[in-house]
C-alpha cells in the first residue's frame, strides 16, 4: 500500500508517475492488482523496469543508454 500511496501523492503534487511492477511486491495478487488499477485510473503508467529504463535512456548506442543496456543484459528481471 505504500507504493500506491506514494504514486497517488506524487500525481496529486503534479508529477508523472511510471510504476515498474516488477520492482514491487509483497501483497497478495488481488490486492496488488487493485492497487495497480487505482494508479492507472489516477493517470499513472504501469510498466516494467526494462520499459522504464529504455524510456529514460532511449539510445543504447551512447552513454547513458549504453550503460543501461549493459545492465539490462546482465540479468534484470524480464
């Protein structure tokens, strides 16, 4: 629930929120699904670590994208 509240508070403060679901956990599946739907309904984007990383550093041919690509290749969760 801390993640849900942090996302909702950030959006209320005017921030764009991208929540990588593969970086969260600990709640029962139904509870987590309900929280993710709330984030989406409030305008947040539910995504994964790989998609978020490629959004932040879209060109993997030059730094910092090159470093992001190397980290992703090293075995972050899919």
